[in-house]
C-alpha cells in the first residue's frame, strides 16, 4: 500500500513548489480499531512531509479524520491519533473521529483530498437490499437451505 499512497500524494502535490497546498484533509472510512486504524493515514502524512521536504517547502496543515461505525471502540482510535500527532515531525496534524456509516454522506462537498477505505473492503454493515426484500437471512443453520440459496446470496452480494 505504501507505494500507492506515495503516488497518490505526488498526484495531489505536483512537483513544482508553486502548487503545493497549504492545507489537506485525509479520511479513512471504516478505520477499524487497534494499531491498524492509523497505519494508512500515517503513511500518507509521512509521504506529504517527505514530498514537501524534497521541494524545500513547508508541509501543509493536515487534518486526519477516521470514520467507523458507532459501535467501534473509538477510545483506542483516539489514543492512536494522539501518537500520530506527536510523531508528525514538523507537519501540523489535526485529528478527529467521525462515527457513522460511509454508505451515507459524512463530509461536506469538496472537503477531502485523500480517502482510504481498505480496512473496510471486506465489511458490509447491512445485508444487500435483494436479501432484505426477499426476507432471506444472511446465515441459515439448515445446510440444505443454505446450499439451495447460495447462488441467490452470492448474486446479491456481487451487486
């Protein structure tokens, strides 16, 4: 992931000093908890710092916003954000958490520069509409029924 993040930062901060932004907002949707919660945004903050340093420019002020469902243990996430702020060299890093589903609007238009969602790619907070509409549970104890419905369930999640 690190090379992809570094490439994204370079795309956001063109190689000439006149185009380096003064402020950037980074968000991680579905950040999870624990040490992985800040892994990607830490790489991004470091890449921004290194890129600006390369062009002898001050790094922008960076806002890092972590999002997850309200049931997430944000106490651990906040502690990790404090660590990120303290380890950010001379880059000013402001942090925050934003509970809610990323299936709904979370941010104002045009407010984000870089967005991650890799920790949540495997997670759905609700079943697909086709399964809900047909009242098909996500899991059925009866193996015969589960095997019979498998194609329909796979198709619903694939959409």
